[in-house]
C-alpha cells in the first residue's frame, strides 16, 4: 500500500537522522529526507537513493508500472458471490464515466512518490439479476442449506422438535407455497404437518353471535366477563346449594347429612301420593355431592318387591326426567318413612308455582289481575320435552303415572323435568294395572297439563268444551288438535269389516311424536341458540381462568421473604448471601413487572386503575410476545428493557424453583 508523505514547514529546523536501512529494500528506495526537506545531510553515508534519475532507471529495469504496462482489467463477480477472472479487454468500462475525479491529498511536493506495493484488484460492481416474483411458480429454497445455524433466524412456524435439529449444518426447511391450490381438498395448507402457527392468546376474539352492536364508548368492563344475569343466576344456585342450618334438628339419614327442608308450606296435601310428603336437601358422605330427598310420612312397607320397583328408574338418563339414585325406608324421623333420593336442582320451582300464582289484590283494589298469556312456543316446548321424557320411560317398560303441575320442575328458562315419577310404583305396587293402560293415561295427563296451562286454570280439564273454545280464541288450530288428540280416550280395537279397510291408528307415544315432528325442529333450533350463548359466555371465562393461573404464579414468586439466599434451591445456582431470593436475578424484573402492571400512576402521581391495561399485559405475558417494555425500579435509578418472552421464561423458571424446593423439603 502506498504511503502519502506530508509535513509541516517548520520541521526543517529539526535534525532528523536518516532512517535505518532495511536490507535489500534500501538500494531501490528513495530517501525520505530529500522528499521532506529537499536534501539529505547524510547523503555520503545514507544507503538510500538521492538522485531521481537513478530511481527512474531502477524502475524501468524492474518492468514496473509505465506506459508499456498492459491495461488493468478487474475481476468480475459470479452469480454465487465468488470472484472469477474474466477475459482481458483493452476497452474501458462504460461505468467509468460516472467515476469521481481523483484529487490527491497534497500537491506541495513536485517529486513523485513511487508505490512499492500493487493494489489488490477491486471487483467491478454488477447489479444482481433477480427473477421476478411469480406466486404460481414459487419453488425455490427459502434457506441456504450451507448456511450455519447461527445465521438461521428463529422461525415461529416450526415446532419445538424442529428447533432442536436446526443446529445441524445440513438443515433445510420445507418449501411453503401459500398461494398453491389443493384440488383434492385434503389439506388447507401445504405441508400441514410442519406449518403450525402459535396461538396469539393476547388477540382472542369473542365466540358466538353478538346480541347488539355497541359503539366503542358504550362498552364497559363487564363485556370481558360473564353477563350479570347469568352470573347472578349461577351465584344464587351456588349459594342455595351450600346453604346449611346451624341449629337444625333434622337427623342424618344413612349417609346423608346436613339436611335442609325445601318446602315453603307447613301443611302438606295427601291427595297426590296418599301420604304427607316433604323434600329435603342433603349432602352425601360418600361423594360429597348434594341430593334431594323426598320423604313420605308413615309409609309401611308390606312387600319387599315394592321397594325394588324403583331400581329400573336408575337406568333412565334423560334430560326431561329427574334422575333417581336410591330408594329406602328409615325410622330416623320417629316413624316409618319412605326416602327417594334424586338429583338436586337448586332454585328450581314447579310449574304450579310458575303459572298458577295466586292473584294480587292490591293493584286493582280488590279486583283480580288479568291472567297472563302464555306464548304458544312455550307450550310447544313443554310438549316436546315431556314427549321426549315419556319416550325414554315407555321404551323401558315403565310409565310416568304422575304428570302434575306441582311435580314438574322448572330448572331454568323454559326447561322442565318430570319429578317424583318412581314414587307411584312403590306406593301403589299392590294395585297392579296393565302397562298399556298406564302409558295411555300418561298421554291423557299430558293433555290436561297443557289445557290447564293454556287457560291458566287448574280445573280447566273439568269443563273441556269451554276450555277448548278459549284455546281456539288464543292459539292456533294445530295446538288445539294436539290437545284434543291427547284428551280423547284410546279407540277400542275392533275387527275390520274388510281386508282393505285401514287399520285404526294406535294411540301411543311413537304416534304422538310422529304427529308433532315439525315442532321438534323449532324447539331444537331454540336449544341451539341457547347453546351458542352459553359457549360464548364460556369463552369469556376461559380467558379469565388463564389469567388467574398466571396471577397465582406471580404472587407465589414476588417478594417471598422466607426463601432467602441462605436456602439453596436444588438445581439452581447459589445466590449471594446478602440478598433475598425474590429480589435477585429474574425475580427482580418480575417484581418490577408487577409494579408496571398494577402500580401505574398518572402525571399527578395518582393511581390508575385501568382494566384493559392489566388484561393486555397479562395476555401478552401468557403468549410470550416479542414486544419489549421498559421496567423502572422504585427509586427510578434503574431501567430494564425486557420482552414478554423473557418475562415468561422468568416466571416458569422461578416457579419451577419453588416446586423443587417444596418437594425437597417434603422428602425430608
């Protein structure tokens, strides 16, 4: 490389010795004193050349750069980036016209300075020819197979198993063409086994239909959680299920304890079962679940087969029937009582309490309030649900025998269940009746139930013609025909007069369900809408459960005073003895993250309670986002820039340390 010589004018007064000769190079090197000062004081003893003419003769003798030298032709770059020599050409490249004019650094010396070393040839720049992007022919490799693992970037679409093999020198990624069309329809993406995207938990969306279109300023914090109506209903049911009487005098029965009486009236009617009945809520000592116990007072069991008749009811698992678990007799109440154990549905009420309420006399000053009209779709819902329950009961050779408004539970909105069905088989075991007659009576009782509810009169079945006229004025002809078919007695089978005469239609549950098959579609559609609403509500609470687990881990880790540095955590490095475990390492910036999420303040230093900020930060932490945030210490002297991915790793590592420490202490 050539050296440029320059100096200040005042340096000539200073005596400078001649440089030390360097072997054979001194015979062909021009003296620097002549170049700098114009002469050399040690010309007689200096081994360097002082005459420029002799220097030019030496240069010509060694065939150095002169006018006879061939023209310089640079090497050209190949397509793969390596330099390859190109053919010599005497012509000048057209791109030399755009080169900058050469200007030397100093022109004070008229003596030319020869160059001792030749420069390395510089490759001429050529623009790379890139092929135009065509989505239909995207067939090239995305990663150079010869590239090292350090050059390869992290691919978020590869699975964890593929990350472990990325360190190999021959690692290749499969070609992905997102524009290719799969004519067979076997996969939505090409290479579906290797293309797996990570779920973005911080960008979840509400599932299910939206009831209203609210503007941005109309949305509240309650939109992130379960609706108030559903939450209130579930909380009431949970509270009622846990209710106990501290000073209760009710005795425990077998394995059931903590009995609570569910009846609201003191006087019990004997017209339904023939015995006074009571309903209790009790907790089982075996499984801890809550059950409903129906008790019949002063019941004397005369035949052991009577109590066994309740066993087939345990096999009926239908949504329209309250499940029966056990039946036995007891003397815990001081008499011989029959106990029927069923499922407990808190906050449920009977259809009699829902549709046959006593009229209020205060609003109209002594006049009864007008009866409320029951929508026809609600009545069809009752018919379909009870018909489905009767289908399950009749198919196993049983009969409901008790379709009474006071013994049908309304567990939720328009959701009914047949209750206390097996009691009549036990109580009236001696009075055996044919099964076909009992099943036909179930259909008649269903017709009476719908007639009473539609007319809002418990005794409407005593005057059927007048009640049917009222139904004609309020409902469609289809509902009227359905009720009439249920109330009509079964036709007596007769011998047909001719072979071609049509057989009489048999009155059973299968014929009834076939006649109302069109109403099943409407009821089924309503149930689907209710299911969509519940799934949407569950989707909101799904996010809440993730955040709760994350908050629990953070509170386990942050500011633990008992796990200090003197207690060594198995599997981890021993911290300094003068610092606490929760204040060092990754636990320190988890503490600062806690302050960043929950201890925000405004410009005036007042606390900020922003629910959206908390949910956004926790969702990004759970997803391990690459977004970085600034964590400031409490004394405002330190600022840490960390990403949510690093915070997530710190949470998992610190929580595993706690688990290991707990296991080691329990093992001792």
